[in-house]
């Protein structure tokens, strides 16, 4: 059992890292499969997975330990000790922590990362029909929005992990309005300070993510009242968020404020 579970974990790791849309599959499987297992079982399964992943490529160990193990551990800690914290707040906190770990790793390996991007650019130039100008624009966008892309990935991963593990309670999830405070601060700094920083610009967008995700829950709930098919309603809500993230943020932020007013009236 230990060996099979460890091998499946290693296989799911390869799937999760090579296909971003399935990045939630590994933490979902591990938490679900080992939820009621004792410490010995968890330790041996993880050891088998670490050996298998390290055997494939030693560089894969950081993503496994820094991203997926961190998500799993923080999920368990919140579930055990942080039940008073709203579900969306847990998701965003975990995403921020994992995002900081990834950003730190990339910062200390930026020379290797720049070389990898240049090599990747050359491949696109040689193997695709895109013009040099189009490829340069795409890679410039990646460089300027690296932090934002990291946090989109981490939030997407953690959000879907939570959704598939706790989808029965999804329509009851809430979010704190307090995430608007750092958003507003960064927004005014960017707009009126005269400081032109991609970190500030990325920061403004990062704090929008939590309310865009909250929009998914709101729309799913509204549609579910009529359709009574939550999975379909959820997919529609996700598509609406992807198509109009700014509207999703505004609507989600306003909805978080309405929750506070309702609590005060009660």
C-alpha cells in the first residue's frame, strides 16, 4: 500500500506540474487518500514519492516540497486549528505563503531562470510561426508579471483543491473584506506616488484574485437556485470570471461588504 500510494503521488506530481489545469489533483489526492492515515503511513508514502521524484530529477523536489507539501500541511493545520477562519481567507493565506516561497526560489535562481527563458524563446522562434516581435512581447509580459502569474497559479491550485475536497459546503464559504485594505493602499501608491514599479502593479492585481474567486461562489449560488446542478453552475461561474476578471473582482468585493452589513444588522 505504501509503495503504490507513493508511486501514484509521484505520477500525479508529474501530471500536476506538466498540466497547470490539473495542479489541484496532487494535493486533492494526498489529502483525501491520507486523511485518516497515521503518521507512519503518511511518512512512508511521502518518502517513496520523494525518492521517485528525486530519481526522475532532483530539481523537482522543490516544487513537491515547497508547493504541494506546503499546501497539504497548511490545509491540515487550518482544518484542525483555524476553523474560525473563513474558507476563502484560508485559501488566500495558503496561496500567499506558497507564492512567496516560489518567488523566493525564483529570485535566488534568477540567472538560471533567465537562461531558461532565453532558450525557450529561441525554441518558439525556430518552431512556431509567431513573429520575433510577438514572441518578444509575450516574454516581456511574462517578465513584468511574473509575481502575478505565480499567485494566479497558487490561488487556482489551492482554490480547486479546497473546492473538490469541500464542495458540499461551497455555497456557504465566505471571505473577509479586510483584503481590500492592502489592495487600496497599493492602488493609491501606484496611482499617486509617481513610483513606477512592477511589484506594486502586480501587488494590486494579486489582491484582486481573492474577490474574483469569491465571485465564482456568488454566481454559482445564484444559478444553482434555478438550475439545481452545482457542477454546471460552477463551470459557468468560472468561465464568467475568466472572461471578465475586473467585473468579477468588483462584484466579489462588493459582495464581501454586503456580508459584513448583514452580520451587523443581525
